[in-house]
C-alpha cells in the first residue's frame, strides 16, 4: 500500500506536465494562428542550457535556470523575427509556416545532438554520490495511521 500514494503523485506530475505542454501549444496557436512545432525544442534548448551552465561550467543552479529560460526565450524571439515574421509579411499560408517550423525544429534538434550527443544527460554531480530521496506523502500517511 505504500506505493499507491507515489503512483498517484507521479500521475499528477505527469498530468501537470502534459497540461502545461498543451497550454503552451494552445497559447502559441491562439496568438500566431499556426501550429508551431518549435515549442518543444525551445524547452529542450532551455534544459540543455541549464545543463551546460550548471554541469559543464559549474555555475549556480538557480542562476543557470534563469539563463536557460532567457536563452530559450531569446531563441524563440529570434526564430519569430528571422523566420516567421518575413513569412507572415508575405502572407504565407499556415501550411508554409508549419513546414518552416518543422524545418526549424529539425535543425535545432540536430544542433543540440551535435553539441550534447543524443545520449541521456543528468544534472547530478556524480554517479557515486548518495542520492536524496524525498518522501512527500510519507509525513501525511504517518499522521493518519
């Protein structure tokens, strides 16, 4: 019975992540009126920026997170100004914008794979370190028993 609260919490976390992704796609579509596929790869750019600054350069984690968010936002802004704005000025169809976003998605994903490989990466500082385990529901379950 101890695994049930953990399964419920994992399900809530996964559902929240899916809801945030769907909300992001909905907001982008509502503003730009086309399905921008680079939304996901921009999140990956932010994540890899955090990985680079924290793990490779050894910067503070919170500062690395701020820089990662700013880099993802800057890349999104540059993509809009360099790729999507000229296409919208030419009154390109939504299918053209979709193909352009697919091309940008593929190019950015390939660049990430070149710099960071396509292997699994973690933010932990060492494999031999003791890992912290957080028991979120354990306190509530102990009080109820």
